[in-house]
């Protein structure tokens, strides 16, 4: 984001950013970045005096195809957004000029701050369908307003973290690096993908801003253009190595992969005499497995047995699992499109639904979209070997066997403690992935993890249905 303009031309485009600046609206966290129906409902709530406490929960209705689990991510950005929620004078002026809303509603928005409580699964937690990832307890208009942003913010990182976790499981012991910025659906999405992938177990990212923003280690090599810009491939290798002597990984598939590997072997003694070690080579095209075997042999025979082979180019978890099973000598992977776009499952059936209002439990009964009412907790049991054995979806005040997963993170509009940090989230994800039943982690046809619903929660759902049928919802 430009400090001078307060907007990101890379995200919006220069003309769009200029239009927003003209209206004084160039804030990436603008309150106006929402759906119109949120504002419509807020005014209607206020006109009716409906400002009592509401409880909304964010959850995933069903897992995507080929997914046995999901990984929670995005909570830190949600809390930061809620803490900064406010309407600027310029935004107020824009809404006033639009003529869509009453002066009473605009006065409410001008004074709006998020005053609610937030409970959530800690980032890095493995979770399943119908389990609340986030709960917002706040005055009804506030809780309604934030729906669109919370869904967008959490869904994006959950998708990438869950995809990344599958790759981590598919390539144990291999280095995994996010190469996805250029393939992401927008630059902000690419930046947050680097964060989510790191939480799930990736070792780093090529996105430079992810290091100062989130503490994600950055890694990178070179592009084919660097090689093409030189008349001689060996000279390109030599110049890159001398310029970047501490991390020499050379891209060798611009022309003839095996021939380039031999050039690296021939150049290595010259570089070694200058104190420069060839750390590895990168493959980016063709039959990666076949090239890796041949290049490994060339490197070993040429005295570069310690040099790694790093591969990229259209890879996903299925390719990684195949290479792992076949023992292909690739030490690390750069993953782009399939990661940041979660290409096989690019969306989640995510919902943010009212579960309680004015002290009464509520639930949606729509066909195929029914919800469980009330404020809920998830209790996780483990077997004698420490593996996850099953989850219980229960009411918040129930006592049940197992670990209670949902924790409070905000009270009265303020976080209750400093964020634990990305390293703790990463460690939690590693623990949870290691404790998943083996069949649930299967790539193609994962087993179904047992999630049961407590008798009290089922009874509450029945009670809500009876009240609705009798017209007693309040």
C-alpha cells in the first residue's frame, strides 16, 4: 500500500484508486467493502429497535471433494479488521450523497465501533464440517455488518492452508516453497496465501512482503529470462553465482537440461576456488522425474553429491505423492497455481449464520442448509496413541470428554491477549496433522472423521423448531 495514496494500484488499478481517492475512500479496510444487503438490514434493524445481542457462527457446511479435513487460518486478520472497524468522514459523505439511507442510520454508522466478543478455533487447528471456526457475539447490527468481510477473509486462508497441508503430507521431508503470487487471484490473495501455506507447514515463500508482514521466510532462485539474456548459459550461471554467492541454485532447463547440469558440474570447481558453493539446481519443465534421475547422476558423478534438486512447474499434491512413492530424487518443490487457487477445490461452502438473538436460540431450517442452534463448543477426543478419535459438537456450557477447542480471543471489541504468532499456529498445525487418522489424510478418497452432535444440542434444535412452529421466536 502506498503511504502517499493510501491505496494499492496493484490491487485496484491506477484509475480505480484515483476515483476512490477523489471521494476520499481509498482505504483497503473500508467499512464500505461489504455487501449492500448488510447495510440494508442494519437500517431495518435500527428502525425496528432490534439492537439486542446476537450470536453468529462461521462454519463450513460440507468438505470439498477429496478433502478429509480443513485447517483454520485467517483469525489474526479478522481481529485486526474488527479492531479497526469505523466509518470515515469521507465514507459518511459518500453514503449521505447516495440518498440510500436515513440520517439516523448514518449517525449510527459514524459512531460505530465493534464492541462484541469473539471466540474461535486457534489458527492451525484441524477442523471438520459444521464445526464453528469463529463465533461473533455483539449487538445485532454490528454482528450483521461484518459477515461479508469475515467470510471472505477466513475462506481464502482456510482454502490455501488446507491445500498446503495435503502437500505437506504428500511430500514428507521435502522442502516446500510457495511460488504462487503471480498465479493468485489478486496480490492480496497471493500475500495471504504465503501466510496460510506457512501455517500449514510450507518452509517459505517467494513473496518478499510476506517476510516483514508475517515472518514467513523468503526463498527464490532465478527465471529463464536471466539465462536467455546471456549469450552463453555457463556465463549466466557464473554471473548469478558471483552476484548471489550465499544461495546458488541454478535453473538448468532453459535449453537442454542434462547438458546444463554438466555445465554446472564443470563450473563448480571454478566457483569453489572463489569460495562459492553450488547449493543446487532447479527443474521447471518436462518430465521432472526423468530429468531428476538423470541430473542426480550427473551431479553425483561430478562431485556435487550435496547439491539439491529443486523442482517447480504445475505441481500439485498428487504429483508430489507420486514422486515420493517412486523415490524420485527431488529435494524440494516450488508450488504455484494449484496452491494459491486451491485448484481442485477453489471454493468452500462457508456460512455465517445467526444462532441466537435476544437470549433465544435460533436456527436455519432451509433444505440442505439447516444449522445447529446456540453457542457451541467442539470437544476432541484422542485414542491411546494420541491420534484424533472423534469430535463432539456440543453447547458451550456443556461438560464433555476431550479437549475444548474454541477459545475466546476478543472481549468488548478488544483482543484479550497478544496474538500467539504464526510460529505457534504452524506448530499447532504440525501437531494436528500428525494426529489425524491415516485414512482421513488420504488424497483421493479420504475416510470420514467422526463428528457427533450432543443430545442437548439436538434437543435445543427440536425446541427451536417447536417455537418457530408456534410463532414464539420473539
